[in-house]
């Protein structure tokens, strides 16, 4: 069955933070769907491998490096992509990191509280990175009066947990940032949505035994009883970038096996 509304063939996508993990899965899903992809990472190692995979599939890919939390790096990256592709139809902001620490050391616990540097690092890498990407690419999207942004959040957008204040606050902030920007840019034909993944370990970043341990643990944590496959958020991202989602903006979509609706 061929449904043209789901076709993104020829779209040009910039995926920020796609050298590994969920970002890599999204990049490969876009390439499978016929999009041209520009992949960024802090270093060239991961993005180079992703680009090789895309090209091996017969796709078009560009590898770029830079710090997604820095305006000068994002301005340069966006200009390099526009120079190479001529335009950008989709911006995906998928840089992220986590830390499990209390705000202050809890009585009877040896785990120290967060430092200023740790707090700001987590907020910058989960929230500021999306702001920088949107600020750098926004003028191009608004001038064209078309395109979409997809911010990669997390199921923590919906629920707060102990020892996760920096991460959960940043992901909740990214959901609200998405809603605000969607309203700012809607009059100009640019849509802004977010995807909130659950547990998506990268098998290439751990041993087979460690991955299997995560898989076994998921049977008791995730309603669907497994961890996610890296391309699964990518398939939703492809939908959100397609004409089929032309009436969708300001939403945060959970891809978490039911984690966000599970009650203790």
C-alpha cells in the first residue's frame, strides 16, 4: 500500500546529536524513508559511522561536528548544512544526558548533592541544545514558511522522580519549550513537536551481557515488557516530518512501551 501523505522522499534533515543512540536510530529511519540527512556529534567518530551506514544504503549523508549547546557551533553547523543541501526541511534536536543525584546530600546517604556544574551541564545538554538549534535554524525555516522541528525529550517529561531533578526538569522544560515555540511559529507554517522515548539502551555502547541485563529488567519495568529499539522513535519522527502530520504541532509523543502511564 502506497500512501503519498507519508512520503518524505527528498526531504533534507539536520539531526543534531545523532552519532549514537536514539539520534542514530532516527537518522537511519529518515535515510530509509528517502530523506537526505546531515548528522552532527561532539566528535567525528560516531557521526562518521552513521554516515557510512547511510551511504551503504544508497542514501545521502553529511557528517558535522560541534557542541550543540554553543551558539557559535550551531550557527556554523546550520550554515554548513545549508551550503551543502540548499535547504533544511526538518530539524531534529536529540542531544541528551542524565545524572542521578539528589539536590543536596540526604541524611544517612553517602551520595553527594549536585554541584553547580552538574546542574547546568544537564540543563544545557537537554534543554539549551534545543534552544540553540531552533535559534540557529529558525530564520531559514521561517523565511521558507515551511518545515518542522522535532525535539527529543523523554518520558520524564510527564513524571518526576527522586534523584532525577536536573534531568526530569530539563525534559519537562523541553516539552513546554516545544509548546511555546509551536505557537510562535505556527503562523509561519512551521510545526514543532517532541518525542518522549522511554528505555532505549544502545547495544553498540555496551556489552551483550549488559544489554541483556537491561532487557531482563525491562520485563518488570515496562508494560510492554522490553526495551525499545533505536529506530522506533525514528519511525514516529518520520511521520511527524511527513505531510500526514501537517495538522500536528505543539505535541509531545511518548514512545516508551507504556512507562509514562504506569502507576507504581
